């Protein structure tokens, strides 16, 4: 099953037989006080740097989040999306918890976007899914509901089944445009968290065949040497069936892990992309 995203001039295909899709997470003010203050003051210039850095490292899609308190998030997100599209032709993942901002972002975007995100909560689904359907977008669906985050793979699979029934069955959104987030939790708080996520990924792939994404850096939160943990997790998750991740596309260790997984798992025939990336790195270093 292929999830196809488009900008004005580029297409990105997410699927189990495609290269692992790297969704760059950097354009987000969370945890970036100076960036948030600049956005609040109307200065969007740092976005251009974030775009250039992620494109240079090989991101396939860029997540854009403008969740800054005390701002008009809808207007800010529209402006950010327009600016990003001026500087790259990569498709965009429109990221907001504010319905009005999502709607404004979808109106501003030229192409087929990925919407981040909905949970299996009826009110949220009723607010977001009509917009997704109207704009022909794809949507990330998290496998948690009104009761919170399911603790077992069985429970997450049950939520996934309900999401498919509602998103596809009731709202008519094509299955290929449903991207499931199987929930990555920090292993520092629960030693079995990653095992549960990997089992959930494997079973969603086997049962529904849907594409999946998640916030890769969640698994290492609060721990030292986070990049190493994230890289190891991404290789394991890719083998289990994860087809994309929202991640730090500026970090060579994690990006290289995704490229290595593509080659080792047969998604990079004869290592063409792996070798090309190595040669580009050599030229840049020289």
C-alpha cells in the first residue's frame, strides 16, 4: 500500500517497498525558546535555516508546527507553509492541535499534504476528518482514544481497527491515505515500551497493511546518548514494518541508520542510494 504526498513539483511515496520516509521534525517551536520568541515577534527567518539544514541531510517530508502561545496560530501556520514552499519542493506534514490552524494550513498548501494528527476520539475525528477529505490529504491517526494510551499491543490493535472503521468506513478516506502512529513511548520510563511498539508495528502491518509513522525521539527521552538509541530503534522498527518517522533529519547517525536499513532490507537495490549518499558526504567534506 502506497501513501502518496505531493508538493507543487515533487512526489513522495511512502510504502513498505519504498525507501524509509524521513519526516523532518525541526520546524517546531517546542523546546526552542528563542525560536518561539522570534515567531511571536513575527520573525520567520529561522524557518529558512531549518528547511535548508533538513533538505541538505536528505529529509523527504518536512513537518511544520507553529504552536506558539499568544499568537494567531492559523495565520502563523499559513505564513510558515508559504515560506517553506518558497524554499523547497518537499511535501509538508501540517502539524497542529488547533482545528482552525489545520484548516488554514490546508488552504495555504499547494499539493497533497499529510495532516498530523487525529486520535480515536469522536470529537476530534468529527472536527478534522471532513477537512482531510475535502482537501484530499493523508492523515496520521494515533492509536489512543478517550481512555488514554493503550499499554498493550492488543489494545492498540483494537484502536487501530476502530480508526479504520471510522476514517475509511464512515468518512471515505482511502486506506492508503491513513498513516497509523503506533505510539513510541520512552524506554526510560518503561523497559518494555519499545518491545510493545515493535509488536504493535508488526501486527498492524500483518493485519491492516497500513503505512505507519511515529515520533522516533520519544523512545530515548531523558536518557544519555539519545542519537544512538534512536538509530537502533529506527532500524528495528523499519524491519518490523514502520515506513516513516518524524525525526531529527539533521542528525547523521539517525539518518544513516535509516539509509542502512533500506539497503539491508532490500529497499535500496544494489546500495545505489547508500553509495550516492556516501559520495555526496565525501564531496561536502572535501
